[in-house]
C-alpha cells in the first residue's frame, strides 16, 4: 500500500492508483470533464490539475499515479485560478448557449464545473463559428456547437463498445468529431447503442427520447434489467410523472458494464401500436369491452377441452410458472413464443456473453453488418429463454385438432409464424399489451402490462436470476401477466401451485 496526503488528509491506496482515484477514496472532490470511471484515463481537459509538492508545475490528477509520501493540494488559489481559466477557454471555443440546452440546470458537467468556480458569464467572447448539427441518426443528435473535444464518446465507442465508429478529424481549433471517414452519423457504421451519449459530459450528444423531459435529479433512478433478449443487461431507468424518460446502462454491472444495444436503450421505449386497455369478448362477431370477471369466465369456458398454449419469453418467471402449472392441470402442451432478433448488440458485449457461456450453443451468432469487418453479435433468445427451458416449455407444438388455445403474449407484436400456428384453433384466448392481428382473431382478449408496468424475475443466458422492477403504473383495467393468469386459474377451478423459484434454484 502507498501512503500519501491529500489536502492534509492521510490516505492509503493500492499501487497504480491515480491521484484522482485516491482523492475520491478520501472524499476529496476534484472536478473533471474528460475523465470517466468506465474509461481509461486520458488527461486532455486539464480541469483536474492539482499541486504536487516538489513538482515544477500543476499536474493532471487523472493520469498521475500516486507515489509514497506524496503531498497533494487540490484547492490552492493557483489551482482554482487555473481551473477557472481553463473553463473560460473551453467556453470560448464553441457556442455554448446554456439557457437553451436540454442538459443545463444540473445534467451538464461543463456548466456544473463553471458554476462551481463562480462563473456567471463568458469572460471571453466565443468566435461564433458556424458549427453544424448532425440530425441524421434516428435516436441521437450531434450538436458540434456544444462539443468540448473531451473524446469520451470516441473512447467509449472503442473501449466499451468495440465499434471504433467515432473519431476526430483536423487539428487545433478546427478539430471535429466524425463518424467513420466523415460520414453522416446516421449513414455510418454506428449501431445506435447510445453509449457515447451516456458518457458525454455536455449537451453535444442528445438522446432524442429524453431531451427536454426533465433533469436526472427530477426523476427517480430505478435499477432494473433489460428484457429485450436473453443477455440480461442491467440498466438504470429514469422515471418521472409515471413515465420513463430515459434508459442508461449500469457501469457497475458485471456482464454489460454499462453497454446496451439499440433495443435496450431506445426501442424499448417505443409504443408498438394501440394498447389493449380493457378486457374484451367476442359478441355477434365483434370484440366488445367487458369486465374482468366476464372475460375470465368466457376464457375459462373456452379453454376446457385440452387447449394448446403459447407463452412469450418476455414474460416474468412468475407468469411463466403460473402458465405452465395451469396447462399441466388441463393437460395442455406449452410452446415458447420466440422473441425476434433485435441486434446487433455491441461486439465487446457479444464477446463477453460468449465467453461466459463457454460456447455459442446456437444462442449467439456472428454476422457482417453493413460490410463492417467488426464482428457484431445477434442474440437469438428471449429474455426468459432459460426459465422457459427449466419449466419444460417446448420449442413448438402442433395445434391441429385442438379446439382452443391460450396465447400469453407480453408487449411484443406476434410473428407470422405464431399467427400461422394458431390458425387451426377455434376458440382463442389472448393475453396482450397491444392490439394486433392475433387479438383480432381472439374470442377473448385480456389486457396485460408491458415490461415497464410489472415486476418479475428473468434468467439470463448465463443463468443469473435477476429482478425486473415495476417502473410505472398501468391503467386500472390492465393487470400484470401473472395476475391475469392467476385469475384464469381461479375461474377454471384448477388446484395448482406455481413455485417459480423451485426449478431455478
């Protein structure tokens, strides 16, 4: 261990620790802009300069390793004046219009540092250069006016994601962030994972979903798990006024280390059509709204004669276990509804998952994407594929001769394969979040919650049982998948006990 002194406080840290890391351990705040805990130290912004006793000049604390008996001072007049001057230069380089920025007011690290150092105006006028705004990406926007050239985005794209899409062109004050060799962002090899936007310290990169939805300090940060595929990435979801305003990766997560794919960060927030907001039964050839009691009674009556059944792999383990127990009681086989491939997922994440699995096992496959030589991974398993396997759900069943069927969708849109599979069935009972061709075929439709409206557990491809937490409340007429199936169990008079944990332990 190495002993040093920071602002009069004695600290012991491991060899190889940087001064900045040692200061954090000691509870000493040193402002940074280019540094990020998930990235390799870079030392470009110089905001973290400190006095080191015996050194000729101020030193960047983010790249300087500690040494025995080192004495550090982080708040001397010289340090504070230098940091303020650095901030003045940064503000003069581009067009930082803080009152109009969606991050100002707490989420912008540049503005926070400026206010911390007593800056209330521009001491130096900007050059008023005409910096472009790239709005070609579906999910992200790049405003060069707010870029401070910290290179966090490009480093994250390389170190965390493995794509190397982002880089920098030109030199000096003409330096510009680029995608590939000067392509528009939306036409580049970017896979829209959004990691770059999450690490950006300013409003240069804009998440189109969360812009102007409020600051992080105004929202509740809820740790949960992504249900887009079987990887089981851990996320931090920001909720405000009963709506999700953004999804971030959890940089402390062992598997995904903060990296998400396009589905996990952006597409999970997209509405997939009109919601099923109340129970419906078919009367005189038309689906009409009814009470839950009436809908469950009609569903129970229609499922009496050995029905076929399909269950979504986006359902929590609790719902899957209840459905399997119900179907066992009525002697009905249950097949998995395979989730559609949402990829590509970031190469570094794909390689980590493959590494944990030991082999691909038909779960992960590499493919070329837009002619890139980088291996990009696609996941071919639903969020609860492992749980469904443990409960004994089959890959497919033959519905020929079956008079009825129970289909428990989650919040996905049914595939053509599923529609074809249920066509031979007469009476169809469907649990679903969204209206679709399948609900149009049903005799009974039960409205169920989306992934963000219910809690439950999911088993990742590596076998880890993780909790997905409820983020928002659905309307009163919508139930969780488990509650809807439990109501059906009661109406059918089945004596079943569904212990979702028993076979997953």
